[in-house]
C-alpha cells in the first residue's frame, strides 16, 4: 500500500498534492497494492470530494484539532493512516509544511526518509530517488529499503489527473497530550498581493538584462495583469534588486507554470533547472545567441526596455 498525504488550502488540492499522487501512482505500478489518500484539516467536505477522485481509497482526518497546521498533529494523523492501511510507502510534498512533518513521521515509524526528491522509482523491492545534494551542486541517487517516507520537491513532477472515484473513510486520530504542548495564541494573516511563486499559473521573471531594480516595477505590472507571480535570477537577487524568495533556479525555487516569461535572462543551466518544465516559455533578450532561446516556445530578440512596455500595452488591450 502507498499512502499519499494530500495538501490543500481548505477548499481545493494544492499542486503539491497532485505531484504526490503522480509519484504514488508510479510506485504502485511497480509495487502493486492501492494508492490511499489522506487529507487532514477541518471542514473537509469539498476537499474530500475532490481528493477521492485521485486515489483508490481516501482517509479523511477532519477534526477541529486540525484547523491549524501543526507538525506533531500532522505526524500523528499520517502515522494513524499508515497503521490503518498498512502502507509501506508514504508520499507527500516537500513543501514548507511537508518538510516539517515528514521527517518526524520517518523517525516515528523508524522508516527511511527520501527527502525533496526530483524523481523516484522502485527496483528490486527498494525505493530509489534522485535529489540535489551539496548545496545543489550535484544530483545524487539514493536507495532505501521499505518502509519509506518520500517527499516530492515542488514543481518537479507532472500533475495527476483525476481517475475514478475512491471510497471515503473517516480516520480518527489519537492526539493524546499533543494539544497541550504548543498552543497557538494568535494568527495574523498577511494579505498576499500576488499568488505564490510555486503555485502560480503564470510567472514573469526578470534578469540582469532589465538593467535596474526600478525596471521590476514593469515586471510586477505585467505579472499583475496576467494574475501571475514575479520571479528573478540569482544575479538579480545577489545584487539586492529583488528578495531571495523570488529566485528561480537550482538554488532557488522550482516552478512549473503554464506560462513562464523570461525578461533579460541569459538562461544559464542553473536558472533553467528551476523553470524548464514550464508549459510555455517566452523570452525577451537582445542577444539572439542567448541560451534561453534554446528552450523557448516564443522568443523575441530585442531590447527588453522597449519590448516590455509594448507587452504590457498589448495585454491591457485584450
Ligand atoms: P546574465 O547572465 O548577466 O544575463 C543577462 C542577459 O540579459 C544576457 O543574456 C543579455 O543578453 C541580456 N540583456 C542585457 N541587456 C538587455 C536588454 N536591454 N534587453 C534584453 N536583453 C538584455 N542562477 C539562477 O538564476 N538561479 C539559480 O538558482 C542559480 N543557482 C546557481 C547555483 C550555482 C552553484 C551557480 C554556480 C550559479 C547559479 N546561478 C543561478 C547563476 C547562473 O549561473 C547565472 O549567473 C544567472 O542565472 C545569470 O542571471 P541573469 O540571466 O540575470 O544575468
């Protein structure tokens, strides 16, 4: 049995959940058994209705105690689902939250942890996985005997499509004294102006070719018009033009949007590693030989400071 723990935002599954399902299905082909899903939270009717379309069976841990994320509670819920299902492999997104509870779960189950993996497969009863190592300078392949907890590096894996209708099963989780250990006193939510970079359908990224931090005002404008997120290269981030959180690439975030617009970006391999799985790639660069053009669907050879305002104008007119 393979357990896929499915992240959601309270209404709908996140991309990371659909990546976890894809990996779980790949392992099911080699290992057999079922893909069992688990959703954790409170008020999960809508999420469960969607999630059951992706798995053979779905556990629903729906309780007021799960209204807010807590690594220890998530670990307890996943452990309960493992016990109920006899799962030998647990797959989840290596999202910010996923990283905190998957490590705990592996320790609790005395299982191997294959963390932040780029791809995974089964061979001779073992699970193998690739991941970056040594500050992302090398890619290593690891092998682990079952049981295994495996986390999926966000935006590395095709998103699963729904396939049928799995059965629903409520899951009761014994939380013991977990409630008492950490008490959340207050939650202040920042009103996010833009969609998150790793979840965005459109990413507009800028490189050193933009010439100045001020030029990013127009990058933001185009991203806002397209309902997308802003990304940047490491050169830009290192220069202090943009925050580190916006860096796309091998040592930054990996993105997989429908549309990636690269403005004044050379397309170094380290940048490509974070965006080359995007569905459509558009680039503007004044150098027709720039490596970015090797992976673009649409390329514009020109001065970004002239092309970008024209792009904004064209999108406004739509
Ligand atoms: P440049 O390489 O300087 O390219 C600027 C481009 O803009 C050029 O192609 C130029 O032709 C074009 N240009 C200039 N003026 C204009 C204009 N007016 N109009 C149109 N085009 C113009 N980089 C990342 O991005 N992400 C990473 O995660 C990352 N990780 C790294 C990890 C390691 C271990 C190492 C060694 C490097 C890493 N890098 C990473 C750095 C990477 O190698 C490149 O140096 C970086 O991506 C270059 O950024 P850039 O394209 O903005 O700048």
